[in-house]
C-alpha cells in the first residue's frame, strides 16, 4: 500500500489538475458564447446568398453555357476533401469524429478507383490523416494565432480551392466539418461544395418577381459561385469553432467531475491508511506495556 | 418627400446596416444607379465603389469592395465582402498600408504569400481610387 506521503502528493496533484480543467471549461464556455454569436451574425449573408444562388442555379443548371462550378467538370475522377478541424486537442471526440468520416470517405473513394486529394484546415486533422494518407494531403492551412475567425481566413482557403479547380486538379470538392447542434451534440457533416448541389425544391422562388439582371444571369452566376465557395467555407469554419468550444466544454466538465471522484477516493484511502497506522501504533504501545 | 424603403447591407461576418432609406446610390458593375422606393426587381453585381445612403439620419457614405445587390419587394439588399464607412477611412493610413503591402509583395517568400499580398494591395488601391 502507498505510504501516507505518496497519497498526500497524489491528492495535491489531482487537485491541481482539477483546477486546470475547471479553468479550461470556463474559458471554453466564454469562447463558445462568442463563437455562437459570430455564427449567428454570419447567417443573414449566407441565407440571402443561398436564396439568390439557388434561384439562379435551378433555371440555369441545364443550359449548355452553365459555369463549371455549377455543372461540374463532367468527370468525377479526382475528389478533393477539405477537412476542417481544430488547432488544439483536449476537446473530447471532436477532431476524431470529423477525421473518421473523412477517412471513411477517402477509403470508400479509393476503393472505387477514384483519386483522392486532401486539404486540411486546422492542424489536428492533418496530424491524424497523415498517418494513413500522407501522400494524398495536398496542403495544410493553419489557423493557429487566429483569434477570431474572419471572412479573410475563409476567403484565403476559398481562393486556393478555386485556383486548384481552375487548374483542373480535381473534379468534386467536399467539405468536412462539425455542425453545431448543442453543447453536448456536434454532428460531423460532409457537404459537397463543387459542383454546387441545388436542392430540388429551390426552383420555387419566394416572391416570384420577375427580376431584371444586370449584367445578365450567367455573368451574375459566375460572379456569385466563387463567392459562394468562400462563404460556405466561412460558414463551416464558424460552425466548427462553436462545435469545438462546445465539445471542449463538455469534455472539461467530465474531466473536472472525474478528478473530483478521484480526490474523494484518494482521501478515503488516505484516511483509512492513517487510522490503520494509529491503531497499529496503539497496539504496539499496549502490547509493550503488557509485556512488562 | 420620397417614400422610404428597407435597406440592408450584409457582410459575411455580420449585418452591417439595416435602415429605412429614401434613396441609395449603388455602384453597379454597369454604371451607378440610384435605387428609390418601388424600384423594379433587380439583381446586379457591384464594382468597388461608394454607396450613398440617404435616410432619416442624414446621408451615409459607405465603401464596398464589390459584391452583389438585390432589389426585391421587401427593399434593397446588398451583399458585400468588404464594407467600411467612408468617414472611418484615413487617407494617410491607407497610403501607408498600400506602401506596406507593396513591400510585402516584394518580400514574399512563397508564391502563395505573394499572391495574398498582391490581392491585398489591389483591394487597398481600389479603395484609394474611389474615396
């Protein structure tokens, strides 16, 4: 059995750890609120963009002059997986769950004989995917040091993806991230961003007004589509940021509780050991006196 | 007095401005246009330029670095990546930023960094040209 001194040290160290996890939980809670606000503030833009885009896309999709971002390249040989993860760990299964669906997709695609390229946004995803797919990873965008994700960060990634698309480096791009549902539930999601997927019911325009287009529908669409890529990535990044903080908050809450349990158990053992020692000493004294 | 209509300026990060306006001058890609109440439904792309919003609170001038305008039954909505009130732009600082940016282009170590720096300079120059 461990000595009293060992137990004392052990209890002290668990207490210190508990303080750290508690602090991390509080920090995550504060950051979560901020991330949620940012995600909400970004919603109007994305919604309006979507409305306009879907309206235009459904009318133009089948026309021969449709932009390639909408109609696709006609092939589906090379797939680009854009995997958005966090920059740090200690957030439960957050990074793992995103990496898992990305990895499954990559294996599925390669067994179908397709080529896979991976662009990592966030260091953790890169670390995990490097083990299986080192040769497929075409790039890593690190967001370390970015305090509040801004549109510029997303635009940077978007421009890079677009440049790759224009150079014919891939046919289909899919974005992986975790959708924020609640603090305890983040849903890893895969969304295809190139070519744009238009839901079937989008053809019904909300106000049905006959719009006048300036310059014309195709020109507007080809201006809008590249923007949409950046906006989609921006949205994924914001959702991801909120999800990460949510996941970290619940992970740290668990850790704090576990540390509490551990301290209780250790204290019990400590007291038992102490009492056993006192009893032992008393017996020694008593039996020593009797022997006289 | 002209009727008011709803005007919204939205950037990817937030709703920048939502006011009732009487007239808005929009820098459309095919020329400037003034949107008044009951304007016909219209969609247009924008070039970098200055929005002039006239409402109850006086006139506001806002720089937009390109974007997209939609006039519908509900009013005018502008989607812009980049929107700054003209009064917040400091001429001297802008010129300094351009010089710094050009330096960044020269010192860029990788092709990626150079491209990013060039984009930034072009954006700033666009701003300087119209303000």
